[in-house]
């Protein structure tokens, strides 16, 4: 199976949507959509934010829930948990 970003991009292309259209529908900034499709986790502030954006993106492009869930688990392992204010890194 491809990465979540690749799966989302393929689903978006099959549906004939541009990133601008997905952004307009989901209200997710284009930069974040590009990062998600490119599997670039460095800009994600938290795992919660990534999961939320990925789920909205998947719903917009009709990506199957089973594909989303398994790919999210793999991607989630690559995003560090957000620190609590005052917590040392």
C-alpha cells in the first residue's frame, strides 16, 4: 500500500479536484494539503491536527475508510506528540 499522502493525491486526481478546490471545500490551507500529500510531517503542530486534516481531506475525495484508517496509523507514528507548556523537549 502507498503512503497516506500518495493515496489522498490519487483519490483527489481520480475525482478531478485541484488542491485549491479541496482547500475551498475543507477550509484546510493549501500549504497543509501539499504537506499531507507529500507526507511532510514537519509542519504539523500535532498529531490531532494531522489526523483532523487527513480525515477531512479523505472525506472530500471519497477515500475509503479502511484505507484511511490503516494509513493514518502508519503516518501517526512519524509525528511526535505535542509538548505540554512547560514540558522539556
